[in-house]
C-alpha cells in the first residue's frame, strides 16, 4: 500500500476537548451541523460519524471530512488527533489533582489530552527543549483551555529529580523524538514528529534508542514516580521492545522496583500487542501495545507503561 492509500484508510479522528465542553454538548452541536451518529462508519451518507471503541471522547469521521473551518475546532473544543496518539495519555490516566510531567511535550496533543483527563486540576509540567516547538506548544495549551499546565522550555534531562518542585510528581509521560517510521501521510500527525524517514539506517536507530533509554532511566529517578508511559510513533523494535527490555534490565528499574504494568491495565481490549520475539517474554509482550499502519486504521505506534512493583499488584485487583 502506498502512503496515500494508507492515509485514505485512516478516519478523521476528532477528540472532544472536555476542558472546553462535554461529550453530550459536542454531540448536540454535531447534530445541529447535520452530522449523524452511527454505530460505525459503514454507510453511504458522507456526514456520518461514530464513537471510538477504545478511547473515550474520541469520534471518527470519514477520512475526507475537514474541520479546518469548523467553529468548534477553531475555538479548541475539538482536537484533531490520531487514535494511536490518544493511547498514551489514556494508559497513564493520572488522577485528578495529581502532579504530572510530560517530558517531551510539543506540539502538545498528549499534553492537552492529559490536562483534560486530569479535569484541568492538579499540575502538569510540560517540558519542551526546542524553542520554536515550545512556541507551538504554548499556543496549543492556550487554545485548548488548559489551566493546569506549566510549560517549561528546557531539556528534561537537565531536570534534577531531587528538585523540590517535582517532589510530588507521580506520573510521567515520555513520548520522545523517534524515527517517525509509523507515520502515514497526514499533516496533523507530522507535526508531532520531527523526522519521517522509514528507511532510516540502523546506526541512526541505535542512537535514537540510546537517547530514548536515557530518558526512561532519568524518569525512573524521580522519588515519587509510580507510573511512566513510554511511547513512540515508530514501527521498529529497536526503538520499542528493545528499549523497554533494556529499561527493565537497568539499575534504575531495579532501584525503583519498576516492572511493566500488566495487560489488563494497558487497554486490554486492543488486539495488537508487542512482538514476543523482540521482547524476550510473552507476558511482557502482552503488556505493551502496537498499532500497525494500514492494518489498524491508525498510524504506526507503540505504548508501554512502567509501574512500581507494588502498584502492579494493585492494578491487578
Ligand atoms: N508528545 C507530543 C505530542 O503528542 O504532541 C509529541 C512529542 S515529539 C515526538 C518529541 C518532542 O520532544 C519534540 O518536540 C522534541 O523537540 C522534544 N524533545 C526531545 N528531546 C527532549 C528533551 N531531552 N527534553 C525536552 N524535550 C525534548
């Protein structure tokens, strides 16, 4: 399949921004615009839409539907975000009033999603090291009505885990730079990645993997961390299963008692899990999510969640 053909198979995903309005009000608005809610996108009417089966507040429209002139989109009430890109914040699901870090935030799709899941309460520290992308992040946070986010133009690796400002942080989202090899040709998604080169050579992938592992190990050093979600928009095991395996074998994981959250905690109804041969353990492979471009009506993606060993038992109950 060509990238264009694969893109045509991806619905237009629209996330209802619950910082701005409720799902019910959004559905009423869509009905007033002539859109018809159905069980699925099957059907001939071009103004149909459906609710996503896995992500709350996510709606699917036919791929050609444009929201660029829509008043709800322009006022930040709708956020155009691929389904796979919605998995990380939902897996992390920080509770209301939590202290949270988004370590690699721009342009801010997952930051705004986390903010909404936290009910615009607590504090979300959003790091972005690139100055220009930090500007994009700040604009997006304003448009998305985020009142609980503190954007910080800094390199997450320079943040001292012992800094009292972050002493109460319990959840970290890590969606670092990656090869972008899972990305199908869609503009809103390209903004999230800095690179889009499926033919990336092994050497570059290894360098990215080394950086990604350093980021996870740094996150594991924060004193009160109980949950770390690590995600990429890559299809390469080098950046996904191999990085997770190395993180699990690290001193930082041993010191912090980190293990992978069990499958039932990581969107268990999603069918495509990690690659067992690359992960080394079938159980660990079940604990992570993959999305396959062209097969899952999403871009290619990978999501994993590290938890403190004691939390693993808790999430099983
Ligand atoms: N999570 C974002 C979203 O959903 O919109 C996409 C993040 S993009 C894949 C990775 C971002 O991390 C880039 O904007 C990059 O500049 C930033 N970044 C990379 N290394 C970083 C670091 N050490 N500290 C802070 N930001 C970093």
